[in-house]
C-alpha cells in the first residue's frame, strides 16, 4: 500500500513506524525539516518538507499514485484541506483526517463531510477516543485497559497480576477447569517489557500484565476471581477542563450517584466549563496546590483523573492526590519516557493518547476484512477483530487444524451473534468474527487470514 502521512509529530511518527515495518511505501510530509530529517533517519520512509495542504507538495510526495492519505498535523484546517486537495485534484481513494475542534464534530454539521462538500472518508477525534477509554475504565474498575469488540459483546481487559491472584503459576490450559462457567481467554501477556501471545502451557506470573478476552457480562466476575475487582467510583475529581476533561465530566453527569469536581488553572477555560456543565463543581486554581486539591475533595475521592496538556502536571498532581488520600489516580501522558515512570511515582494508570489515535486509524488501514484494531505496547502487538470470508484459510476448519502460528492467539469467535471461546474442535465458519491477539511479526499472516478476493467486490 502507498500511504502519505501529513504530520511528523508523535502520531505521524508512530503511524509511519508501524506501516513501514509492514513493507508499505510511506511518505511523510511536515513543515519542519528537523522532524523530516529525524523520521527519514530512523525509519525506512521518504520525507518531504512542506505543507500537506499545498498541491505541489502533495505532488512531490507522490500523491498521484497514493492509495491513502492520513492527515495528522496539529492544525485541523490543514488536515481537512489536505484531504480535500487529495480528493479534488488527485482522486486519492481513502482520506483520513485527525480533527480536534469539537465544533467540526457537531452532528448538526455532518453534511460537511459528504463527497460533494469536504470528502473526508474517516474523521478521527483523539479527545473523544481518549474520553471513551477513560469512561470504560471507570465502568470496569480493576482493569487498566478496557476495549470493546464484537459490537460490545466482548471486552479486552488488561489486568495487573498481583500476589492476590489465585491463578498464578498455573498453565493457562488448566484455568477454565478451575472456574466453571467462566467464559474468558488469555490472549496476551506483557512480561519484561514485551507483549507476547502465550501458549496453553504458559503460566501467569506475579507482575505480569495479562490481557483477557471475556463476555461483557462476565467482566466483573473475572476481575473478582483474579483478585482485581473494585467498586465503581462515586466521587471523581478531574484536573483539566480541556476537551477531554469536559467530555468526561459531561458523560459522568448523566450517571446517577456520581459526584464530579473539576480543577482548572486557566480562568477563561474554567468559566467555559462552568457554562457547559450543569452538575460538575468547577474550581479555578492550581492542581499542584494541596489546598486546592483538598477543597476539591481529593482525599475522599475514589479516583482523580489528570487531563491537562502538561505531562509533568498530570503525573505530579496524581502523586499529590495519592499523598492526600485519593484511592486511585489516572494520568494522561504523551511522552513515552514519562509513561515508564508510572510505577516509581505510584500512579495507578496512564492513558497514552497517541496509542488511542493510532489504534483508531489502523482499523481503517489494515487490509482485508479487519473490522477493528487496538494497539498494545507501542505496536508490539495488536488485538483485532476480523471477518472470515470464503477465501480465508480458516474457513471450514477446526481450530486444531488451522495451523495458526505461535505469534497469534484467538480469544473468541462470534458466530451469528453467539460468542464462543476457543477449543480444539471448534469449527470456524464463513461470516464468523474472530477476535485475536497478534504480535507485530504476525501481520502478514493476519492479512492472509482475512484476505479479500476480487470476487468479493
């Protein structure tokens, strides 16, 4: 696939890195010659200095032969115009734009993105994706990551394995026999900073991050069994009244019994939040001030969520909140090196906005009938949902005969709306939805598994 990426920032770099290692032809455009020099030095990609909204720059980047343009610069307008130019002048088949400003996303203006007006095929809103991820974690406390698949029928749960977990040092194949009626499968383990697809003989160790696939209705029972269950938060403190903070507050206001308070340092931003929100108490002050945090009720809150634009403030305000008595803390952190400080600082959970955005884009980039994708560990592995077509090597075979490579683990199969968990005699049929984890090295196998023949069209 020939892909043009506009923007060489964190998201653009991450996408280029992911797509280049899978042998796609990638060209990156950015106004910064320094960023282009860095990305072309680090990765096997071509770089062009200039604005992705300018036709001559796109032409130099090879847009006439491109299969897709992904515009992820820091300016919404540049992203939108880049897609418009790619369509109007060069007829690029697929156009993806990252759009942050909520006004552009208002449902009243949906016609803006029609083929006749501004033909953007996919709009990605990082703030909404991040907000949804936070709300899922609040709804399933005890898991550090919660991602829905199969139209919400199943969940991917990321859980830290502690000494309280009763299934450590037990081969994975034996775990279902210990808990009758529990529908769950372990598809991935992160150990020693590496995510891998486990074999049935692998055990869970204390300190592992384990990734489970389970039915939505069984999530709470699974967390209870492995010693990770927590009560849902009723007192929530949000730090930062930006797009993400206001989105999360607005959604929490509709949940009965939940009390929300928000700290915002900027007066104008605090006043804007107060106008938009009806049940949230807004405090205008510095979240690094212990008195302000105490006034917000941090000491009696179940969770404090730091969502400012400053990684340092997000981490340190969470540290202060923990010191004042907050039970759990969540911090939004862009810088990967700072994310690694989570354990040392005692922050319970870190949200990586780049990962959320990249996952949203990858679900539209993957070839074949891949319906959904979630990226783990900066692309070390992906959990995905794919549809089995007649041309798939899985179709009509029992799992024992499927000859799956070791770097892929199937978590669930949905047949005509019914969720089934993997067993050797389970036959995969045309039209089934397969949810699995694949290590980075397995991407070619995945595309073959869900490939689309020309007859499909």
